[in-house]
C-alpha cells in the first residue's frame, strides 16, 4: 500500500518535477506477467526514478547495507527502501549470489516485475561495466523476457557522493524485450550464461550510448581505492 503512496502522492510527483524525465519505449515493458527489467546504474536516484515512471510495481534487489543502518536514521532508511519495493540482499560471502537468485526467482514466480542492475553496483565514472551472470540465471530458470533499460543523465544529476541531486535532463529509455527461450534448460552452462549476459549488457549499451569497459565495476573500484590508499600512505615528495 505505502509503495503506491510513495509512487503517486509523495515521491513520484516530486521526482517528475525535479528531473522532468523523458520516457521512451515504455510500451516495451509487458503489461502483465513476470519479466526482468535490466538497467544501467549511474546514480542513487535510479532506484526511484524507474519505478516512478513504470505503470506496474517493480521490485529491486538492493544491497543489505540500506536496511541495516544503526539508530533511528537506519530504521527509517530500511522502512523507506522496503516501502519502495526493495529486497535486501547480502552481497558478501559465497552464498550471496545464490541468495539474490532465490529472492529474484521468488518475485518472478509471483508473476511480477523484477529490476536488476547487471553490473552489480553503481558506476563510479559513468561508464558501463561488464555484467554479472545472475541476471542470465534468473531469466533462463524463470523463462521470462528481459527488458533492457538505459538511464541517461542521472550520473550528471546525482553522481556518487552527491546527496542532493541537481537539475539536469534525464531520459529513461526501454528497449524491446529479449527472448532467451532458445537457451531453455541450459542455465548450468557457463558459456551460455556469459552469452546471455553479454547480450543483455549490449542491449543496454545500445540504448545508453555509454563507453563500455569489459571488466567488473567492483574490481575497478577496488583497484582505484587501493591506489588512493597507497597514495595517502606514501605521498610523493616534492622535487627540489
């Protein structure tokens, strides 16, 4: 119930006023039945902008840290994310991927829309990164179409570290559903999962026009963080 209060009364109208998103290809999202909407992830605002423009309710898999913050602020944040249709998923440990897949298949099993960011994390520099194969596993096991989605302009409106978004044109573009029924029963084959994932990411890339990086975003972030830490530990001495 509170999901629709957020969507139509509290948050949705505000987002439309602030971002004034231009929506393209909305008819590509099925009006009923289970489907995956797979998008790029450029900004914290993505979690709320896409649901605000869809005609149907959509459930996203979100990192568990959004639900486990301490104190009153943490409880309010958890309540907000749950009300906005987010499911907490622990991304640490060996079982994290399987837990996310179980949660996602549960949503699809109820005939609902599932939102997924194949990159697995927000892009820290606006580029599109290599997709993780969980989206392919769920698409093949559930036998559902995948609708690619490109968020354009949200990185400029609210890049990482910016709490309050600034005014910037935003486009939310949906592509034609991708049908992977030809791979039915092959979700255990690594080559098939990689091929399906790459096809999904390529469809997103075609819609977004981003620069593509054939590496996982989390790995690149970790390397850059390590270089920054080394720079702080061993600062360069000035030339004499």
